[in-house]
């Protein structure tokens, strides 16, 4: 009753505040994109203002536009000798000032004017060294896209080449690669998988710790990435955290499917423009479960909480400093021994005959320092620490007797201390050079034991405590041959001290705007990645009872990326992009002791498929395909995004037979569209754009995931699935199809913004296959299906 009364109180306050005409402030900083030097005197004009309104940047490059009507706005930024920038369809809320950090590009030839539109610029990335297979995305997109659940990982599944056909996990499968091939980075720090319930060797978990409302515009790169990125073979998710408001305190409260959330931000010191942001979230499903409310998740209730903070100090005598961090605790149990046999089992995450409990905890913290040496040179130094712990308890349950036998005990911990540094030198408008390195001290504590019934004791699959040291130097150079031709080159190095393995990886890309609205891009990159620690430090028991680690001499997995793109800005708000790509992967770990179908390229597809004891770098794989993107950026309240991906993903194990990878779904089609309506219940002019209603629709169609048929006789004898190796991944689940709808109603007051949203996932209740399940009692093999229709409400208040 208290919660209901508080909710009604907020609504009444919001309705009271909506009777007046309200405005907001747009402010920010304008700098040279390459040197990071402020651009004092840069002009900022509010588009479509009458009379024309504007502002001029001060000596620190800071500008301010006050009393801008809430709703949608656009600005134009101009500076002598630099290309103009247009930022359209900026969303202004009553409760949040809009704070922008804008980097401008210097012209090569004086008097040669080029206008860069924010909409068309989304076809590329914030990192200008990426000329192909890259795009930036806004946090507004991840908030509006139906099916994204305000999660940037799920939002990325809408992009061409990305598969997202698993309702239970937000694994990011890029162009048929294993999910473990992705690099996660936040504010310059390489981080572990930032998802609750995240296991080693995957990118997924059902819920991301990094929420969209805590992130700024970020990059997603799917091939031939710039030289500063390493230890990844499929892609890069380079995320940027927002800074807190350095002038006013702002607060946010939210109740959503992903959690009950509170956030605060504001100034710390006016002289240094220091600010803070602090956010905490707790599992909504756990709260409802404790209240006796069941929301369709079965017995396995996800319990989690997380916290995020950032302190930004941009102006000191010795440079700017940023301290940031986040952490999360998560736990979930699927206990077959406590299952209510009178009710239908709906825990498709669990397994019949097993009690399973997972704990996944992680923390990240980093301190960065940026120092401007002179008008053309600056440095950045980051010191960071990360922690990821994953613990599993798995017991066998005997039917009828409810006897529980311990089967697996796993406790996997990775701690990483890292230091990175780069120096950036802008020689001229044509030439920009950056060189740097990252050094990582990786501490591992791996314990994983399996109960062997025939010897009546546990054997250790992993029992390692020690260190790895990884050094990654790089250098990258950008050469602008002309205003419309940009060449990016670089080389990335990797050296692992334990094995003395090293890799020198050239990167090169070129972008040619052969017409004002059309461009070609071509790129090549060599990339490499370490094997997962649990694979690298796997051990086997010898006859005398001792153990031997069999894989510590594994080399890097290596790959060559080739990509070609064509981009056409059909109108100011609409673009068409096509891309062709080919990836060859080699040095892939496969079974050394016998010729079979196993390959580490299928890692993360099926948690019941275990790695062989001894591996060797003799496997290979290839991914190739074509992608098409047609996109209209938000204009006049309307947007759409359509992507089509056609591809093949193949691999060879130690038997040298070419097969489909587990992730070779062959095609992916995504269609999204949305319309924002500005509501006007009265005829008074001042009510315009105070209330809005947005409808977002998404539909996805993709080929099913590949799987291997089960050998029934051997599985009955082993009492667990045994797959027919000769037919590995020869079968394919039926196609995946899902349609989602999201409705958003927003009201703006003088100092408050209230938002209600309702998301209906899988509105047609499509039955999509989750996995094949084997019943070792009956010998039956059947499909287990993913979640059906779900209704997900959300309430957010910002003040």
C-alpha cells in the first residue's frame, strides 16, 4: 500500500508541474578531435530558432545555450578552418541538462568547407581510425529499440552481422564467430564480460551491469579494428560512461524488469568542474519473489545487485583525472530436488536430474589521467584493476529417493592489474600519430573438479594458481590524402611472457568519399587472441595419481579480416550501407590425441560439450558474407532500421573435415521502426512537446542454431548426452522468429521528467527452440523452447 501511495504521489506531482511552459539548457565543450585542444571562439547556433540564437565557446572551449524549449532540438557548430558539424534531433528532457563533448576536424585546405551531419556520421565510429565494419550508436537508440530491454548488448543484435536469437542470454555472435572472440572495453579499460551470471569464455548473461542510461555514445566494431585494440578476433564493444552534471544535482528512480534502480549525480567542485555519478540497482524479480509474486521465471529466481560510480575532475593544473568503477553480485539456482512435481516444469535453463547453483561476481575500477603537453600533443595514462569470479555447484539428483550426489565443484577467479599509456601527436591537419601500450598482470586461481563414479572420488580438471603477463604495444597513423580520402595504418603487438608467444598484427583501412553523399571503404587486419584460461590450464590425471597440464604451450588463435563497404547517404536522414567481408582463422585449438570434430571456435554454443584433455593449434575456420543496412535516423519523430545478413561460417577440426560452426545460422533479418507523437490535449501553444507517446516495433527472423544429433544408446549408458561426432553440427534448429512491441509515454515538467513504458516481447507467442534435451531415463530426445510472450512494464522518474 505504501508503494502504491508513493507511486500515485509522483503522478500527481508530475501532472501538477505540466501546466507551464518549460525549457532546458544545452551546454558542453568543443575541442580539436585529434589534439583535444579547446577551440575558443567556436560558434554554436540553435537551428530553426526565431530570432536566431547562438553562443560562442569560451577560452576552455565551453559553450552554453539556455532556455531551449524541451522536445527535439538541433545545433550547428562552426569554427574557422574546421569542418562544420550538425547535430539534429537532440532530445531535451525537463529534468536533465544536455551536456555535449564535441570534437571538430580541421580542414586540409583553407576555404574547403565540409559539413559533417551527426546522422550520416553514425555510419562510422567515434574512433576515426576505423573506416569499415564500424558504427557509433546513441544511448537513446538502446532505450527506444523494442526488445533491447535498455541493454546495449541486446541493442547491438539489431546491427548487421550480429546474431541475437537467444532469449535467455545476450551473447554477441558476430558474423558466425564464437561469442568469446569479442573485446569489451569501458573508458579505455579492457574488462571481463560485464553481465550478471557471466561465465568464463562467453560474452553473455541475461542482464548487463552497464545500463544504457549510464553510457554515452559508444562504438561497435565487427572487423579489421584499429591497432589500439587487441586480444580479440571477432569484434570490439568500446563503451563510454557518462560524466555527472558539474553544475546541478540530478536524481533518477526506476522500477523495471531489469531492476529497481536509484541514481544521483552532481557537482563536487566548481573550480575544477568536478562531478560525480552514483547508481545502484537490485533485482526486481527477487523482490517480487520475496513478495510471493511469480513472473514466469520458474523456480530459478535471478538474484543480483550492482553499483556504478564515476568521479570526473576535468580541470586541474596537472591535467584531467577520472576515477570510475562498477561491480555486481549475482546468484541463481535450479534445484531439481525441490521441484514441485505437480506443476509443469518451466525452468528451461536447468536440467532434469541436476541441482545447479551459479555465483558470478565482478568488479572493475580505473583511474585515468589526461595531460595536454602543447597545442598538438597530449597523453593519457590509465591504471585499472578488474575481478571476475564464477562459482558452480552441480549435484546429481536420484529420482524418487531424492538422493543428492556431488558432481562438480568449480571456483574460477581472474584478477587483472593493468597499466596503459599513449601519446597522441597531431603533426598537421593531414597527419595524426598515436603510439602506446597496455601491460596486464593477470592473476588466476582456477579450481574445477568432477566426480568420477568409477573411482568414487573427485578429479581436478583445473587446479592452478599463478600469473600471466600480457604486453600489447601499438602504433597507429592517420593520413588524410585529401579532404575526402583518409588512410589509417597501424600495427598491434602481443607478447605473452609465460609461453613467449608473440604476434605482430598489421592493420590498414581506407575511406574514400568519391561523392559528397557516397563513399567506399576497404580494410584489412590481422588479429589474435589467447585461449580461455580454463582451457589453457587444463590438466589430466596420470596413472600414478599425479596431474599434468597439457595445454600450456598453446599459441594465440589468429585471424585475417578483409572488409569492403559502400555507404550512400540517400537523404539527410536516410542512408544505405552494404558490406562484404571474409575472415580466415587459423591456429585454432583442436583435439591432439585423436581426429575428431572438436574446435574452440564452437566455444559457448553448448555448455554440455567439454574440451578434450589435450589440444593443439592446428584447426582453422572461415567466415564470409554480405550485409545490407537501410536506416532512417530520427526525423520528424520517425525512424526505422532494416538489416539483412547472409553468411557462411565453417571450421575444420583435427579430422580436417569442413563443417558448419555451431553459429552458422546462414541469415539474419531485422526490421525496426518507431514513431514519436507529441501530444497536445489543449489548444494552448505552450503545451507543444511536453508530453510524448512513442511506438516502437521490431521483428527478427534468422536461421536456427546448429546442433549435433545425440547417440541414444551411448547416452543411456553414460546417463548424459553423447553426441555423434561424425555428424557434428549437421542439424539445424527451426528458424527463429520474434516480434516485440514497446510503448513509451513521457511527460516533462519544470524540474521533473516521468516516463512509463510497456514492452511486450514475442507478441505472437512464437515457439523458438532453446536447445535439444535428452532424458536419460526414457532415452527420449526433444526440443526445449524459449520464453513465450512476456509483458515488461517500466516506470522512471528523473528530477
